[in-house]
C-alpha cells in the first residue's frame, strides 16, 4: 500500500515507518525540516517537506495514498512557554487543515493518533484537545473511514522527572500511589498502528493502546533500581503546588492549568474510566524494559 505518515521521525512515526517499510509498503514521511530528508530516505521512505498547517501541501502529499496517518504536534516543546499561545485553537487549526486536505486529496482511509481522554471534553485537562480533533475529523464525509488510536500515558513522559530526581532525590507529582494505571511504549503504539493499517477498514472506530498497568510506587522502585537509587520514592503533592511550580518556570498559564487538571484526573481515576470499559490487549514493552533507556538518559543529563 501507499501510506503517508505525518510526525517526521518522532517517537512513534519513526518506528512506524520502519515497520511499514519492512512489510513492503511504500511510505512517504511528512516533516517540516529539510535536514530530515537523508534520515527518512535511509529508512527506505520518501520525504515530503512542509507544515501541518499548509492545506495545499498536505492535499498534494496525501493524493494517491491508500492510507494517511495523521497526528498533531508543535514545532518545538518551548511553545508551551509562549504566553501568547492559544493551545486549543492551535491544535484545532491543524485538525481543520487535515480535514480539508483529506477531502481535497480523495483519500478514503485515515488513521488518527488520538489519546486517552478523547472520549470527553470535561475533567481531562489539556487532553480535551483530542476530543475536539476527533470531532473535527468526524465531520468528514461518511465514505471516509477513520480509526482513532488512543494511547495512554507514554513511558517517555517519565524522562521529565529526571531533573527533580537529581535535585530532590524523589519523583514529585500530583498523581501517584498504589493504583495501577496504564502506560505505553511508543514502540507498542507503532506496532498497533501498523497492525490496524492492514486490517479491514470501514466506518469510524477507536482503539486504546497500552503496554502495562502498573502503580506509580512500583515504577519508582523499578526506575530507582535502574539508576542506582533503590530507595527512590514517588511523592504526591497538591495540585496547587504543581501549578505553582509550572508557573514559576514560565509555562503558559492555560497550558499549565491543563497539565495539572490532566494529572489530577489520573489521580482520581476519571481519565481511565472509558479505557477500562474498552480495555485493550497489553503490548510487549514493560517498564522494566523502558528502565534501561531511563538509566541511560539519567546519566546523560
């Protein structure tokens, strides 16, 4: 099949592209950076250089594809610190660009990288943008089939705790404890997406993706042992304290509030209600596997 993958060579798009190429598919990878062309071609894919906001570019790139894989992303993580940023509207603009480009290109099969939390626009904080995007894409004509992939929290997000582990000797968040929450590896996400691309494709469906269900206290123990800190603890603090910390480092206030509310919904369990109603088969990559990468990153920082 001819498949277009957005997301450049990111945590999901790179292993997804590698797997699709290995399976014999013809893959075009969308990237905004021309310097990524060589790396994309080295995998065996074709590069298309442009932005997610450029409808004409997207439509031309999507034309003739059997399936397009679309996801939303910012140009740089630093944009979360842009005080003028309207986060929700920025994402909506990308979603509307995809919608228009899909219609203009004639593509009939779409895989969208959504997220846990996309089932609702309330109580899930910043993840509400996935609800908005799913509903924008659902406005596409009925003959365009869409699979919404809803991964849970990424293991890679745990890298964000490295600075506080080094400075305070603990993990600090407004969620934690002994409740088993689902986590996922980008590699398992890529595998599931590649699998879904080769299945019958009709209508509008969704699938949650997870690798392991594990308590935060157990994650701290596993990561602590990997980095030579076997007594590492996961400390739960108030929403207010986390919000104050994010604002102190200069994060956009709306984005900061969205992150805090999202994490609070993890602690209350609200975020996982729909997940447990539609629980998936768990993937192969476990926290113990990820801990090796965490230890390497810990030493580098």
